[in-house]
């Protein structure tokens, strides 16, 4: 009976571990208190959301014009629908935005507030990360996947010890 409980506990662990493989990212803008350049997760009031895609990437977009800076933290799949300046290289690290030469090519618009060419912010950086949960926030956050692996190793060691008795 104890062996059956142990096996069920291990199976439950692996089932919940498989379902939690989607990366968790902070999803906010610098208009939210605590989500600017000096990030404070307590200020935004939550610990992030799971991304909709299983192989998603956390993104931090930094847009600057003079001294005005706008920071957006989001999942990459949520930005791909409307951002045309996402760099092709999406590995860990920060890169400048790609220039889309065809964007608003045939538009004759005299209202500059509409920003159809997306050139309001001359300096745009995309910072990508996918090796840690909530990695588009502060630098000093703990690694969530290490906790899962350590907990799994302890559970497996306890079950092996119990089966050996």
C-alpha cells in the first residue's frame, strides 16, 4: 500500500511538472507603478503570468526618446501580432530594434501623432530571456527551475529509500 502511494506521488509530481513548463513572465508597462526601469514586483502587485505558448520567451522592450523612457515587459507571442520591429535574433540578451523599411511606405499622413512609421522612439531595445521564470524583471530573482529540480530529486530519493526498506 505504501509503495502504491509513493508511485502515485511521483506520478502526480511529474504530471504537474509537465503542465508547468510554460515560462512565467511579468506583463506590465512603465505606466504601472513599479514596472519602470527600477523594477519592483511588489509595486505591480503580482508575480507574473504564464505565457500562452509553451516555447515562449520573456521580453523587455525599452523605448527612449531623449530622457523619456518607456519600458514594456511581456511575452514574445503577445508582441508578435503588432510589433514589426522585433529583431530576428531572439536569443538571451539585448538587441536594438529591427528597422522595417516597408512599414507605412505608401502612406501619406501629415498627422505625426499617429506614428504610422513607428519612429517616435529613435532608440528601441529588445531584451530577450527564456532561461528563468520571470526573467524580464529584476536581476536578483531566484531561479524557479532549480527549486523544482531540487524538490524532485528529494522526492525521488525519499521514494527510493522507502522502497529499499
